[in-house]
């Protein structure tokens, strides 16, 4: 049985948010709200949201707040009352952070922790150039640190493995610049509230996970 609370996993593109979120979801009663995944699904299904978001994502820019905020509010409403939230890729602006803290309080799920994966830019560029994803189940691979057993085929479901359109070096550098210009400031918002747990995102994922899990606590 879980409890109502919100955890945020935060950091620059490629810091390992999705990688560590997968471990937290295994160990704690949390529902994953990953805005990048929601948007990529909308693009794949060619929905009106997907058509609107695609131009921003392909350029490595942020989708406007007025588009993404209502989507997160709607998604929060679908989470059962006995489960917590794990936000990944959200919030990315101070306006998004304001919305999230208000909404979380309203539904009785206060933000308990912000796990900050501090990761150097050069590590990120290398990681994202070698990231691959399963088109069918979304499993994340890395040609250097976590290659699939068979080239181009997902170990978990046999689906086709592809490279994200925004993982080219040029777009990754744009995403990093956007992070510095629009998202890094959100850390000030979190620090002022005393919620931040600093983690070295440059370490191998299995080495940093115990500190992350300890900060999230028992989860019960
Ligand atoms: P989103 O999907 O959220 O992308 P991101 O924040 O750029 O983060 P990534 O998914 O690229 O990286 P990650 O930190 O999850 O790393 P991962 O675990 O995969 O957003 C995409 C786009 O959508 C945005 O650019 C924007 O346009 C839009 N968007 C999304 N949310 C939005 C919002 N709130 N507002 C506005 N627009 C929004 O790891 C990366 C690679 O490294 C993998 O290959 C992995 O295997 C490997 N790896 C991970 N950790 C380690 C480690 N510790 N050691 C070695 N390798 C590692």
C-alpha cells in the first residue's frame, strides 16, 4: 500500500532521470508522470497535441507551459488515491513548479523530495549519442553502457530499437542550452523549500541508486 506524496526526479537531459525512475517504480508505490514520454506518445499517434509538440521537441525547445500544464493536471487526476507521484521531466519552468506544488497540495500529495542528478555536459553529450529506445515498450538502452543482447532488438519485448530524433549532437547541445536558460533556475525554487537531495549523476546508475532509494524512504 502506498501513500499520497510527490517525488520529483530532476536534472539536465541525459542525467539518467528515466533510468533511475525505472528503479524507483520497481521499489516504491509511485505512478510515473514523465512529460517527455507523454509527448512522444502523442507524436507517435499523430494526435493534435503531438502535432503541436513535435516542432518544439525536434528543435530541443520546451513545449509552451500553456500546453503542458493542463496535460499534467489531467494525468494527476487519473492516479489512484493510495499512490504517490513520480515526476520526471516536469517541472521545467518556475510556472510549472508553481502549478505542481499547488496541485500536489490540493490533492493531498505534498512534494517530499527533489532528487537532483547533477551531471556534467560532456558526459551527457556522450550518453545521449549512444542512447537507443525500444519503439514498442520504451525500454532504454545505451550502446556503450547497456547494449541490447541482439543488435537493434529489444531484450524485453523483441521490439525495434531506434534513436530519438532529438538525440543528435546538435539538438542535444540545444537542449542543454535550453536547460541552462529556462530550467536550471527551478533549482532555486526547490532549494528555497529545503527539498533537494544532491546526487552525482555522473556515477554508474547502480552506484548512485542506493542513495536515491534511501532518500525516498520506505514508500509505504
Ligand atoms: P524528456 O523526454 O523529458 O527529455 P530530457 O529531460 O531531455 O531527458 P532525457 O529523457 O533525454 O534523459 P534522462 O535524464 O531521462 O536520461 P536517461 O535515463 O534516458 O523531454 C524531451 C522533450 O520534450 C523536451 O526537449 C521538450 O521539448 C519536451 N518536454 C518534456 N517535458 C516538458 C516540460 N515539462 N515542459 C516543456 N517541454 C517538455 O539516460 C540517458 C542515457 O544514458 C541512456 O542511454 C541511459 O542508458 C544512459 N545512462 C543513464 N544513467 C546512466 C549512468 N548513471 N551511467 C551511464 N549511463 C547512464
